[in-house]
């Protein structure tokens, strides 16, 4: 249960079985840095490149294919006073006939005020000069080497995690991923200072960050899709296109989880889910969309957090 | 600005230009009763029939095609001590290969405890004997006569409203619908004592209710899709299949609203939406799914509630 | 088995239980005229209006809810020397980021040469002066009153038929529809002189026509979705959004048909469909898309045409 | 322009930048063998494994990122007298509520009669004893190393080709793929003796084969999505979920092709496509579906084959 510091000097644009950059043990924590989605660090250098350059992979000693890897996001420190977004919404989140509503997809700068806890466009459009958004840092992209020896672009996601762009992946969230390679091979990057649901502009407020995470090997649970929890809720994540299919994956993983780990019958699990579940649309921008299915811990019979 | 009492004795299973059952004025309120989705009232009689029999239509004097009709849900009183749900999840909300997880879609009874503010299955599955869900009454289906002289089944929804099954349609919500017929012709019914997001069991806790609503004619705003507000948020609703398209409608209506009524440029509206919007999946069960796009009033420059 | 002539003088923009304009018997044929999609006749008058004004409804004596109505398209005569299309593709049939490829959706005139059997734009774009397309007349929209007392816009379609815009609905095709109202109440209109698959421009070559059709009541077969045949094939039609769901409906109807009418087991029907089925995308433009599932009669054991 | 023989002894389950097994020149032909989708050869040995083990990659000297690689399928010889399919349709190609129509997804043997040109189940279900299907061999999976250093499972497909399962990929078809790696790195395998459209059983008649193909480097054309031609038609392939998106890709690639290579304006290309295009649903089973957009060469002004 050690705390490591790791300063990356190379970055990957695919998540796959790349040579590990650092080895850690079960229960260890790591403090490391991540570049922004275009490869820039907090000093304005560009040691990585688009899309979503990853820090890692971290080799977790003892993690074997068939295990689960539990990631806890302990802290996300925004270490840059600037970030960026695209200024317009993505063309596919509005009606196909409503394209005239969309400004050019130009990259614009944002100022990040860590002290005040707010961010705002550097050059605010007329009428929004005093507008700002509260900081809510999250990790856009993280995951473990996928199944079948694949190396998959950090633009997309799957059962192994990846570019899920879920604003719930902030400090305090814990995520369980299925291990497919020796040592799990954990990658992370693409922090957003804040982001609306769906990532409908195609970006959050993209920025460099320092992250502390810890890892735990779970020999008993290799989920079909990412599972997670916050202090209030348990949740599952489905990554696929279209939204309907992402929702099916998340819902299937949740009912499976309730039945296998909480000992509920199919009927009991269905009744509880049917009347209490909530969903979040994490991203509706990436090649695979992400839908999150959540249940309050209080709504689960016998839940002990 | 009168308050009317109207006790229905006939019910419609389509929303269309049916003869009005009651005439009201701009600003008036109505207290009325609704049957459950299968046509039962609080006394166990069945004066209506499936699907979702509607109380109405109410003729709003002065409402003309091209106007908007603003509906305020003032109160929803649960007037029955029982309700029902289907016991299993809908087959299309889980993976196509995961059907074995689903119990038979059997109708089961629920007890509604208005004093305690909770509901629970009459015959709870083993392990859930002490489980219950908090009451959160909502109107599943309401709307005005649709465009083009159509009469559309209360199983589905569209720009005119209909069977949106959104759990946000509780007391305190206000909704703006586009008027297509003389007098608007407002229908309502299908109250749920509670419901999870997505209505993934195909039902909320279906029950009879007493509702108080009020109407206001808006000569200046005929929305493309339903718009609404709660004390905290403004929201838009897109009704279509698949979810992707429902989300496009809701997102398009929101950016249009921000630009036309809040005076924001396309860039300003995009920036605010991109980093602050949230979505709710209202229903992923009906022929048309419903997705809600919400923005906190606090996030809108110059919003005065 | 009489042949009637019926000259319409009123037209409907919804398919529903409207008062019949003409009564016919089981086995009868009708020769009638249809307007183009915007309501123009062959003389340039506009007695109807957009969208897709329907001739009818025809009351078929003896047709009862629960029956099937078999429509045979005997002849489609193009009675106008002109037609029209939109000049550009619909915005949703190309990538959302490829809108720049699409010209303005302007209405343009086409010349129909019945003698030569070809059609061409009246003002052909540069480089296409000698281009033309072969005439292949089809009925874009036809159907019977839908279930549940609905009246549904002729812009869309469902189990009852409607605006399916399938280029296979030419002379020689036979279609079976489920009867939901006394007398079936058959409507038709919206002839295209030719049309590509998918109706991706949002129109075929829209024109007025004279049609001869005949009707047969089928007391034994009320299909879930339209079924049909040509001399070579049997086919089923699924009408829904998105394409995936339209395909599911068509495929389900086909396996059901093979099992119930051809006496095949689920395994036999699956094996035959899996290795011989073809699909056509009828339209990917209307509110409900249409997908057709076809099997060669030769591929069906024991088929006797 | 040499003809090589290459007998593979190792196989890949991802398409990526693996070390080449054989080097060939621009214009060369190769005769090689492929395993069936589960890794069996014509002798009943299993040197590969599921899914879709690939022969290759072939290094094409002179092919550079940014080029196109033109593959011609010259011959597909079925070298085994047996094949296999799954016996039931895939669960997601029928209505979610119609699962009862589907038999267990069991693997069954087929007999391939090369002399008679037909195939049939080894143990035909009752009533289909004399049924058989005509042989129409096709290559289910082929492609070049994808962009961005990815290695992608042979279960799926993308702009680089992959598991498209299109029954049009038989002898005589030519396909153009975009080159992303030095030498292009061409893979192929997964031959089907026959297959229905959509691959709705999840398989064609899977079998081992001998294939002759030739390669041509095209320095002028790197398509966005696979382009191809047969003697009659030109076509484009879109690979994505859902079908709507696959269709968008194929349609966008076709209009782009008509405008850039045939010198048509957007209006001319739209008019021709709108009234003459056809679509095939190649597969609706794999993680990415495949839709093919075709135009008869005769329908293209100035086409010289």
C-alpha cells in the first residue's frame, strides 16, 4: 500500500498491451500527471499528440486475466490555469436539419481559476461576460488493456473502459474494470476541468492535471462492463452506439450485479430497478457513446456501503 | 382565473380533435380525476380501457393554432391505496442475448401508503420484505390535439406531448405545448405514484389520481417540442425513436430557446450548453422514447425566474 | 368481381376512419386517380394538399376487424408529362459532418416521357444533359384505417401500411394488410414515376397517376406487418425508426409467416432465411423508415406460387 | 505482376501492424488458403482460433500511408466438402418480444457439393430434406492495418475493411481500401460458401478456402470508406452501428466519389443517387454493421467501365 510518484515522458494513443512504464502493487496509490486531449502539459509543451494521449500503462503485480481491477480516483488537481473547448455543439446532437444553429467548430481558450473554483471562456461572447462554470474535474479516458490482444484508439471506449467522458469520474469515484492482460495495464488521461452531460460540444474543458489514484485487484469480480460507486450510488457503464445499445449494456450489467452480488432474484432486481433507477448520458459524441445506470445505495435492500 | 371541478365520465385512447368535455378560460385551474393506465378508477371500477385513457379534452377559450399552451401541474393527489406494475424489465432495455434475466411480464399489485409516503409490492419477493420506494407522483400522459388533424394513440408521444412518462412531470412542473387546434384540446391521465427513469419496467406504479392543473395561453411562444421549467431548471423534451433522435430534438429545442428567448448567440448558447447541460432519459419503453435536456436556471446569464 | 371507375374529388392527409367515398365488394377492381404528393393533378390543378393527399377511403363490403385485406396493384398509368423531386439528398442520409455536400433542398421539375419510358430533370445540371432514368412507377403511400381509432398523417407509416415509399410497390405486386375497421377503409396516392432505394432525396419523381387495383378479403390472415408477393418473391415490410427496428419487424414477420403458413419449424425457417434472405431499404426518409425482407419463392420448400 | 503461392502457418485475430508474413509487389497476385471462422482448415485441423483467423499480413512493396490499395478477388475455391452455420437467427434481428421464435444458437454441419454447386444442412430439419442453397462463395473478412496504430478484432470492421460479411465480396469484385501503414499489410479469411443478406444467422456457411487475389497500389485515391466495383456496379461500404450510421457513411462516400472522380456537381450527383441508388444490408450481426450503396454503371453519365 505504497504511494508512488510517476512522471510520464511518453504517451499512447491506443489502449493495448504496450510495455509497462511503471510497476505497482495491489493496494498501491500513484500520483502522476496527464496531458490534455491534444497532448499539451501544464507548461504549454506538447509531449503527446491527439487524440487523448495516455499516461501509462501501469503494470499491477498480481493482476491476471479474469480478475477485476478496482480503480479509485483519489484526487484530481488542475495544474494549469488554462483549458480549451470547441465553441459549437457537435453536428450530430442537433436535428440534421438544424445545422444553421451551429457555429464553426473552432477551438477556444478557457481560463481556469483554481482559487475561485470557476472556469470561463477567455474571450466570452457578448452577453456572457460575467458567466462562468463551476470546476468539477473528471477523468475523460482511462482503462485497461482490452481483450483479444487489441489496441484500440483512445477516441473510443468498450468493456475495458476508454474514452467514456463521464462527468461522474471525479474524485471519490471508484471503478471496477475487467482484466484481460497480465498486470492489467492501466492507462489514464484526458482530464476535463468541467463538462456537461453528453459532452455535446465534443469536449469538456480540456486541460492537464495531476491525479492520484489507487488500485485493488478483485479476484472475485470481472464485470462485463465497468461498474462503479460513489458514496451515494452504485453504477454501471455501457459503451456502444447508438444510445439504445449503450443503455442496454448498462442495464444488463446492473441487473446482473444486483442478482449475483446482492442476492436478489430477477423479479426483485427488476422491481427495484424499474421504480428507482436513474440514467446519465455520459457522452454522445465519441465513436462509442456511454450511458450510466445508477441506483442509490439506500434503494438496495441490505446494502452496506 | 377560476378553479373548476370536473368529474369525467368518458375517456379517450387517442389524443386528437375530439369534442371537448369542458370549457375553461385562460388562467383557469381545474381539479379533475384520472384513471390508471388500464382504465380503473380509485373505487376499482373500470370506466376506461387500455392504453392510458385520457380525461378531457378541455377546451381553452381563446387558444388558437400557432399559440402555446402553458400547463402548470399544481397538485397530484394519489386517491387510491393500490397501484400496479409489470414485474420484469422490458425485453428491449437489456442486451438481446440476456433475455434469461427477465421474469415473465406479469402484472403485480403495489400498496400505496399516502401517510408514510412510500409504496411497495403487495407480495414482495424474498429478501425485499422491508423494501419500499418513496412516492413521487407524476403525470405519465398529457397533451394537446396534434397537428394535421391526427388522432394519435395514448401509447406514444410527439411534439404535442402525449405518453412521455417523465418522472419530472410532478407537482410544480410547468410545460409549454404548441397549439394546433382551436381551444388547444388538452388531455391528461396515466398517473404514476413513482417511476424510475426510462420506465424500464414498462410501467411506473400505475394508479388513479386527482390532479389540479392550470392553463395559460402564450400568444408569443409555440415551441417545436415541449418546453418546461421547475423552480431550479428549464428543460425541453424530445419524443422519438431511437434515443439518439429524441436527444437531438431536445437539444435543438434548447439551443433554439436560449437563442430566441434569452438573446444568446449560437456560440454563447453552445458554450453554456456544452459545459452545463444535463439529460434525463424519461422513457425508453413507448413507441416514441423521451429524452429531457435540462439547464440550471443559475447557469443561464441573465435568467430571472 | 366488378371493375369500378372512381374519380375522386376530395382527399385526406391522414389515414383513419374517415367516411367512405366509395363502396366495393370482395374481389372487385377499381380504376381511380391519385394526386401528386403536393396535391396536384395531371391538369396542373391542386385539389389536394401536402403531404400525400389520399384518394379514398374505399369501403370493402364484408371486411371486418381481424381480417386481412389483399391489395393487388394491377396497373399504374402515368397521366402527366411532368413530375418533381427535391434536388438534394436529405440531410440525415449523409454523415452529420458532411452537410457541405448537400445542395439546397429546392423543388425541381422533371419531364416524364411515357413513350420512351424515361424521365429527366427539365433543367439538367451541367454534364448530365443526356442522362435520364427509366420509368418504374410505384405507389408511395397506401393503407387501411389503423388500429385503435387512430388517424395518422400520410407522412408516415405503420402496421396498417401508409407512406412506405417502397419502389417494389409497382404493377404486379400484391400486399396483405391487417384490417382494423369495418370495411377496411383503403386509401392510396403519392405515385412516383421512379425512385431510388431509400428515397434518399426525400422524394421519388412525384406525379399524378391513374391506378387500377383489386381487393380480396382474407379471413384467415391478418398479418402483424404488411406481407406481399411479386411473381418471384414473397416479402414482408417493417415500418419504424431506426432502420434496425424496421428490419426487426420485417424479419419477425417473415419467420412467423414461414412457420405458420409454410409449416416450417423455427430451425428450418431460420436456416432458410439465414442463407437466402435479402433486404431492401424502402425509405430512410419518412418519420417511420421501411425495410423489406424478401425470399425467392424458389428458396422455400414446397412453395407453389 | 507475378503470381505467388503462399501457404500460411500462423493466423491473426486482430487486424493491425503485425509483422508481414509475405512480401508482394504492385500488381502481383497471390494464391493462398484461409481457415474457417473457428480456425479449421480443409483437413479438419485447427491451426487457428476464433474469431475469424486471418491469413497474412501481406506486405505490398511501395504502398504508403495515404495511398489506396485496390484488391481484386480473382477466385474463391471451396476446398472442403463441409461447412457450418448457427441454426437460429441472431436474437437482435427479430423483435425483442419475439425471442420465442428463435431456436438455440447451436452450431450445425453443412455439406458442400462443389460439383452440383449447392450446399445443405447435414441433418436437415423435417420438411426440408430436399432443400439446398446455391453456392456463392465470398470473403467475410479482409482488410489492411487500420489508422492510428490500432489492432482491431476480426469480429468487427471499419474504414480499413475487416469483418464486413458482404455477400457481394465474391470472385470478380474489386475493392479499394485506404492504406495507413507502410506496405498496407493486407489480411484475409473467413470465407462463406453462401450467405443471406445481413448475415442474420450470425454466420454464412463457414468453411476453409483457397483464394486468388491481386493487389494494385492507387497513389491517387485513398477512400474514406471501402469503395468497390463489379462488372455492373460501383459501390461503397459503410461500417458502423446502427444501420442508420452505416448507411450515412456509405452514402457520403458515394456522393464524394461521384463528385471527385466523375466530375459531377453536388446537384447532379444528388439527382442521380436519389432516383437510382440501391442499398444492400451486408451484415446486421457484427459489432459494426455494414451497409452497401450501389449504382449501376449505366446510370452514371460518362462512365467508362
